[in-house]
C-alpha cells in the first residue's frame, strides 16, 4: 500500500487537491523505528521514493503487480515473487544515469540531547518561565492574619457582617430576643466556696517554706476561681429559665410561649444559614473570577498588552496555563508567601486585586464557619 501510494497507483484522497504521494510519505514516517532503521531493500526503496516525489511520479517507474494464482505457484519453484520482481525492476530503474541525477538524499539530522543540568535565572516578574509555573503552597507557617476592612467594603461586604464575625457570629438573628444571661442564684445553683476544701496544717511537711508558699498559692487560686464562678452569667433560652420550666406543667400559656420561642429561633437560624450558603457561593465565585481574571478591575493597557492578555486567557481555557481553584485559595491563607504563590499563576493579577481575592476568601471561610455553628444550634434544638 505504501509503495502504491508513493508511485500513484492507488489514488487515495480526502480532498480533491490532495497529493497521493504525501499520504504514502506519512505512512512511511509512521513505520516503527525498529523497521524504519532496518537495512533492507524494501525499506530503502520506500525511503528513496518518499524523499523524491519527482522520481516516484516518473511515468516509467515500475508498478507493483499482484501475481495470479498460477504465477504464484510457478514463482515458488523459480524463487521469484511480485515483491522481488518489482525490487529488481526498481533497482534497474533507479541505477539509470538519468534517474540517478534526479535523486536527492536527505541529510541525516542529529538527535537533540537535553543537557544534564539546566540553570535558570531568577525570574524578575511573574511573566518569566511560564512553562515552569505550577500551583503550589510554599509553606504553612503564617502566624498573623489580617482582614482589610476597607477592601471588604469596596466589594459590598457589609460592615455589620464583619463585626458579627469578629464578636458574635449569630448576632444577625438578634440573639438578645432569644437568650437571657442568668447568674448562679437565678439558675438555682449554690455559690462556690472560696475556702480550701482540705487542711494540711497538721502535717509536719506543710510547715516548710516551700509548702507554705504552695498552700498560699492554692488558696489564692481557689478564691479567684470562686469569685469568677459566682459572678459569671450563663446564657439561657428565654422561656426556659428554671422558673419558666416549673411553670410549664401548670401554665398552658407559658408552654405555648416556649414553643413559639423555639419555633421563632429555629426559623431565624434556618434563614441565617440559607443566607450564609448563598453568600458563600457568591464569595467563592467572585474570588475565583478575580483570581483568574474573569473579572478585571485594573486599568487595561495598550493593544499589545491586551493581545498578550487574551493569549494568556486562551492558555487558561486550553489548560496551557495553570488556574486557581478555591481550595488552593483557602490553603494559601496559611502561607507566608501567599501573594507570591497566587500571583505567579496569573501575571495579570495586581496586588490590589489579590488583596480583594484574599478578603473574599477569608470572609467565605467565616461564613462557612457560621453555617456550621447554625447547624450545630439547630441540631441541639432538635434534641
């Protein structure tokens, strides 16, 4: 088949303007290296014809003729077949002086060998060595975490939400309407005594200087603990204080109020959790849009820079350029080189845009934490 394609016996075309010789040459180049490099008359003939289309299309070049059954039977005794016969005819044809002058033999190319060691200069910008850039987190040693409040306001994150995350995450449901703080007396709990519950004065070992100092320290710690315990307050659901619980058995109105209070609290928690889930999705999508330059707030450059930016975006879509995913943004919060790690994936991400991405990621994590807190509160109420 390859020989017939090279000499034009088989007219195989996908397009009317196709050259049959090119299809034969493609098949020759697809021959396994073990066969292509083997020294044989058949392979030599195919290599010569593939590199010399003018000779292959010569009108007097020998054609491959398939023998009939009787010819094959006679060839068995004469030691000749169709392949050996066309090779002999091709040898006679190619050794003619007029044909030999038309042959061009390709120069053997030297195979490229990669050096054992490659030295790279330190990149001067995020545009250098793009093929070497991979998504990674350098370390997890960040100890100081900052949230830019002004940046959050610029991306329409309410200040009230930030204040709630920093103090009482469930503040948006107005906790003071559902919770009251009671002291130990109101909870009908005894006061904690500030006296040491044991006496070691009769022991001889307690009269040493170190023992007396230790005893005094224990006494001081117990007094401080008793003072703290007696003055602390415990949050309790309105309608479920000890006095309210006593009234539930005899006062139907108190029972109805308690049930209404629980229903209102469950409704408020479900509403807050639904709001946080929507906010979490919006925050995640917004952070990814800015990190991948789907959304750009930075001023655009000239025509050349915009063309380069479009090439970069096409590289992201075709997976030739690395892209950011949300889990990577979350992990980068713990990195001491977070900005370097994320901006190296997108050289068109400015410092201010990265700060916006970081703020959105942090607020998204705070929202997810509050979702978990609301879920635990609902689980406790259902029990």
